[in-house]
């Protein structure tokens, strides 16, 4: 396959979510696979919907995912500018070409007239409300004069009125639409800015885009888009309309309400939330790759492996339900594929953000003890914050072993303290034999004795392996935590 030029063309009108990330990923994979380029183009022509900060969020999301564009408003490139509001002249020139060729016309209808016509059509119960075509009939020289005189106008596409338009989607095949159902869409607005329909077609051509991957919400205007491209006489790109995302229940499209619910449940569909929630770019990428790419749904893949395997023919148009349990699964799996060094470096910020003082050397010893149990990176706090705390404050009830009372538990804690303080070293291999000997001699169970010790030194009932943990915490801290536990038990 010859090098593909792909683009993702988000509008800075909201947050960067899974859908945008998936388009970007597939664009990136196709470009990398074929030795081509992946382009980021900002489609910011709808200034009313502009949301401050959303451009930055797009860039941050792509950077965090590790799918950085080759050409973009930030990276530059030979086909710039990559922000549509900086390309106005280009759209004006192209709109003029279409008008001159008879494929578009100026329309002077006022918003009031359009509204009235819309209401009339609705009253007549027409199948589809459309522009009624009044200005189509204005002779070009007259229209030109009205423009010169400064009359407010838009430019509309002159949609063919008979026959059909056949548009080919690479995944869905030919989509045939009767032209009489199509509207004369606006290409250039009265504020001089283009609509998506004109701007995206012009830019895809000018930027030599070979494959257009976009959401299936564009299928309804797909016939318009191919008509525009054909009116210019350009080659069409390969068009791919990706599947929609369904709610986790599989019933209905993902909505604003569903994404708010996801946040309540500790998940998110927004990429910049993923880091705080403890997800890794590897886990997120693997998860989104499998929504709409027909590879076996449990396949674990790194970005490199995805590039290796990617093929647009195996993308699928069927809707994909968002399954956050799968995200957890892939995240945990990718965590376990990391080296200890890499994982330690990624865990550190979560400890630091929790106000803990983390020594890298200690963290490197802690990581292997918890890595098997991590689903998200921030789970490290629940499992391992006690390693870095100065003191732990166990719940006194938790110090009382199953089947024993506070007095008996205090006695066991004292005995344990006696044994441990008598040893000069807290190494696992040094501590375990005398502690086991004590269990055997005492008549208590290992669960009871080690349970008290565990709560005393870690502050929690469930922890990584006890003796390994004590070795990392160090002799002095273990002994002082044990003294504190004895005090608590004595006070009960
Ligand atoms: N600006 C459009 C959007 O955000 C881009 C669609 C496309 O990729 O062509 O939906």
C-alpha cells in the first residue's frame, strides 16, 4: 500500500473523548503502517461553539496517548496552516470556483424568510424540510451585482435534483441516495467562514489526504461531500465511517447522561481524566483499539504490535458497546507487562500527589510486591501507602485477632515485639523462622499472630506479603509501630 496521509480533524468545541481518540488511533496506525503521515487539523470555523481550553486538551490527549501527529498547528508541516480560521482565503477561492463552474450560488435569503419557509414545509408535512431553492434562479450577473453592492449572502451548493448519488464507504459499500432528497447546503456562511462541508473537503484535497476516517454521524451528509469533491473534479479519498459507541448496557447510543454516570462510577470517557483515574496510555489504547477493529476482543497489543497488525479492511462498522470492565482488564494487563523500573516511575506521582515522601530506592522494592494486584496505577495508594508513612494509625478493633480478645492480642503483640527487638536484622529470612516457631509453641494460629502483626505494622488487614513488607519498612519503624499497637490494645 502506498503511504497513507490521514487526518483527525476535531472541532475545539468540547472535551476530547474516546470517539476522537479512536479515530486518531486508527489514523495513526494507518499512517505508521504505510510509512505515511498523520495530521491534526483544527476545525474551528464554528466560533459560536468554541470552548476555551479544548485545543489544549486535544494536544494533551494525543501526547499522553503517544500518538503524536506528524503535522499539526503545533508541529507545523508543508500543508499548513492547520487551523481552519487561518485558511479563510483558501475557502473563498474554492467557493468562487464552484460558483463560476455553476455548482454553487449565492443565496440572499434572510433568516426570517428561511424560518417561514421551514414552517410552511412543516405544515405541509413534507418528508424532509429543505431550502426551497429561491436564489437558485437568480441569474449569475444579477447575483454578482448584489454581492458587489454589499448585500448579505451565503454560498450554497447546487445539489443535482435528479438521479442518484452513489457514495462508497470502504466498510459499508455503496450508499445510494436519491438526489431529490438532498438539500442545497450552505458552503460559506454570511460571516465569511466556511461550513464543515466546504472546509473539510477543500482541506482534505489540499492536504493530500488519502483516507478520511470519521464518525458515522457524517453518513447523512456523505452524498453532499462526494458531490462537492466531484464538482471540483478531484480524486476522492477512501472514506471510512467508524461505528458509533453504545452505552455500557449495549442499549442505545452513549449520551451525556451516560458519561456523567461513568464519572460517578469512577470511570470516564474523556482522555485527560484517564491519567488521574490511574489508567495507562497502553491500557486505554488497547481498549479503544478493540472497539471497531475486528481482531479477537481479548487481544493484548502494544502500539507497536497494533501497527504491525493494522489493516483497514478489518475495521468494522458495527456499533461497539463501551465496557469499562474491559478497560480495567487491559489496564491491569499492561501494568503487568511493564518492567519494575518503568512501573515504579509511573506509580511515584500518585504517592507524591497524596503527600507522601517517596524514596525511589524503596519504591523499587515495593513495586514487585504490589504489581500483581494493581488494576489502576492509583491502586498503589490503597496497597502500599503505609510503606511511606511516618506512622500508621490502625483501627484498634482491627488489632484484635479473630477468636481472641484485646488482652490476648496485646500479649501476642508484646511477645512479637520481644522476638523482633531481640533480632539485630529485620530481613525476611531472619525474622520468619523465630516468628513461626513462636506460632507453633503458642498454640495460636498463624492467622491470629501474623494478623495482629500485619495490622500493627501496615495499619491494614490486607497487605502485601508481611515479612517482605517489614524488611522494606525497616527495623526501627516496625518496632515503633508495634509499640504503638500494644498501647492501643492496652487501652481497649
Ligand atoms: N470537525 C469534525 C468533527 O469534529 C470532523 C469530522 C471529520 O473527521 O471529518 O466532527
